[in-house]
C-alpha cells in the first residue's frame, strides 16, 4: 500500500489535474468526494490534503463544503482557488464577490516568507481563473503574495501547516507550479514510489475483471487516445477478442483514413474501416447549434455501431470501449460540482445510458493527454502514432461553425448601438466583435460569447504580448471570450462590412477546411515546427468581409500538456504568413486570422 496525498474534489477540472501533477512526481494521489467521512482521513498512509478549485462561489447556498474538522487533523493542507476561499470562509476570514474576473496569466510577487515558495523567483507567472477574492485572511494566516488585481494571492498558517493560493499551481502554464508542489510534498514527507508502470499493472487487472469472458469493440479515430486504448486492450485480451472499427465520418483530416489504417494494421490489430461520410453529413444537414451537432455525431456513431454489431452478430458477448480521457468528462460536467463546458461525443445521453448500464469500458478515462502518451510509449507504440497532434472525436464537425441567419453589417451600423456585437468600444482604441459565438471557459464556467478582432496590432511583437493583451481585454469586457489577429485577407482596405452567412456542414465546406488544415500540417513539417506545438486546430467560420468570399479561416496553434490549460503556440510570424498566403488561394476564403487566446478564457476548440 502506497503513502498518498488526498485531493478533495470541489468540482470543475481541477482535482484530476492536481492528481496528474502529483502522480508525475511519483506520488500516489487519490481524489475523494467532499462528503467523505472524517474518519477515513485518519489513515496513516495519508500524508497531506489538497483542496481543489471549483466553479462555485462560497456564498452560494449549494456551494461545496467538507467537514471543517478536517483542519484539526494535523495533516498539511493546501487550498487552491476555491479551496483558498473555502479555507478563508471556514476559518473566520472574509471573501468578497469580485468586481471583474481575473483569467489567464498573472504576475505573482511574493515576499519569500511562504515555505511553498522556496527556490521560486520573487516574481513569476501563475495562472488565474477566479471572480470572488479574499479580502481578509482568517486569523493566524500570514499573507505572502499578491498580483496586480489580487492583494491576498497566497498565505499560510505556520502553526497549523495550512497553505493557500488563489492562483492555480496545477496548470502547466504556471511557471513554478511543479516546484511549489514539490515543496508541499516535502512538507508532507510522502514517499515517491508510484509510477506509470504500476498504473499499467493495476489497469490490466481492472480490465480483465471488468471484461470477464466478453469481447471488446472499439471505435478507433486514429488519434492518440483511441489508438492507445485499442492497443492496450489488444495487448491484454489478444487481437481475437478486440475488434476496432475506424469510421470514415467524412469529417476527417486529408489522408487520415489511409494513414490510420496502414499504421494500426502494422501493429497486428484487428481493424475494419467503414465509409459512412454520407450518413454523417446527411444527419448534420441544417444543424446549427454546437451542442446539437455533437449529439448528432454521437448518436450517428451509435447507429453505425448498432448496424455493425447486427451485421457481425456482436451483441450479447461484447462490450463497447471508448478512448475517453478525463478532460472529456470534465468539460461535459462529469463531476458532482463541475459546470458543463461542452458535451463530448463520448458523453452523448445515449452513450451515458450505456455507461450507466455497465456496457462500456473506458480504460484511460482517468488519464490526461501527457499520461496517455507515456502509456503509449510504455506499450511500445511508434512515435508517429503516440505524438500525433490531438484530433477531436467529432472531427472537423466541431471546427466548422454553422449559422442559421444571414446578416450584413455596414460601417455606419458598426458605430450604432443597434448592433450589439459591435458596440463594446466607440471612442477608444477600437476592436471589432464578430457576430458569431464560440465556447470558452471563464471562472470554471462555460461561456458562449463573441470573438473580437484586435485592431492596430504590431505583428513584430512577441505572441506572448498579444496573448496577454487578449486576456486583459476579455477580463474587462464581458461580451467576448477570444481575441483574434488578422494575418491576411482577400479584400482590399480596412474592414467596412461584415457578412454572416447561413451555412450548415456540407461536403464543400468540409473540403475547404481539409485543404486549409493540410496546408497547416504540411507547412509545420516543412519548416520543422510540427513538434513545437501540441495541437493546431484550424477553424472555418461562415463570415466574410467587404463582400469578398464566403468563409474565414481561424488558426489556433496550442501549447499544452493536458488540455486543461493552454497558451498560444509560439511560432514565427513568417510561418503564419506562409500559411495564410496558401489558404487564401481558395477564392471562397475572405480572411485568415490567428486566435491568440489562452485557455482559460478560451477553450482549445471553438465548439
């Protein structure tokens, strides 16, 4: 039995992200519900407790709470974000509603008194994602850090070994988050003897127990998650008991079907490829809402599965497997206090019903992308499969935005209050807010708001500055959750008119996006930049400018490890210029933009 750290799950994405960070330091981390009885914490193997962030406010009637006697156990405790506020609220301090949120990068300045900041520079970048804030710490706590907008960003109680930070240590873009966790683990005195090898050993036992004598059927997308799941199951159960089905939905990347089929069959797995593009595109005709699109894609996958099962008599003795990873369940609102950011297609209602009935197995559902890659390498999978850029299960279906109405906005209307999408600033440094919405995540809640074009941008500036500018703008204006920079265009002069077109997903639109996505992929390879970014979504939106073209392309390069936090991929400007020039060869494209939004406040995908 391993010594361990307990993470109390106050909701949102954070408990599992913290567990991921702790496990990466070879320490067993277990996530417990906040309702866990106090007696259970008196296990001698428990060396410390971390209270996670969450989407709620401590003022809400239904806000998550744990037994306050936990503070009397004598165990080291670390509170993060909501945990920071809960500690304050519970022990006699004062939390107040924030006037405006603080999301994304923030410079933290500490006074060197905080034990968790040992060997951390006095000034460093950490990730913020909160609205409420601590005004007065609880008695006995010493304040030791602040940001520009948060005076009580970190404090601790020296006698009780209770530590607390408003900023998120667990996200990869907190520069010294790992170091702070290391310092906490040293204070806890916990043994570091848990590894991915041990996870694999334990997972094999779980899978054998869950599957029993049955066989397993898995949809394979060609992405890292489904591929690792497929090969893990094949290794444990053998190729005769595991069947893979790669469905060509008509929403795949260019050349995807041939590549996936060839590479996976090389590994000796049983893979069938089924062409179903016509069915998927037909079902998506005249579907405009992003959530409805995801549900339609999820249901169509199930229809294909049922037909395949019937044809091959795979009913009674078969389980359905999925390559779901933890961010998928979190963004669907998969924990008790999580807000739904989007419905992952693996969590469509009909799929959830099968999960509840015990008819679905998800072997990597507790892992994050970096852990899935590590597991893939442990299984001996080739680099070409393990280190491919992530690709969403619904494919290009969630990268092709749709719209149900026609709208044209002139320059005169741009200055008029009648068009709310364009009235955030009038006599100040301008920015343009597009009349279409995308999904974001702010304060752990889903947002569905407008992207803004940042005007007057000096493209010689580092992308970090533009990312910070976008974050500041979004923190200030509630109607937007993304910042865009114009890279190139097929129209002349400045933006004078914006046209929003009525469009759903069609074969022509898919081909346009496939071509643009292929230009991005090939250019990354040609310029030896493919491994410089973690992911590179290419998005198609039904907007044109100055009556030129019908569509606009958004480039979304991402730096991340776990998908729970992300920053803009720091690629050179000449790379973006080359891509934009290639994409604009398609006359239907009006403009090409670069999305410079971090996560939060923007999600990685636009839908």
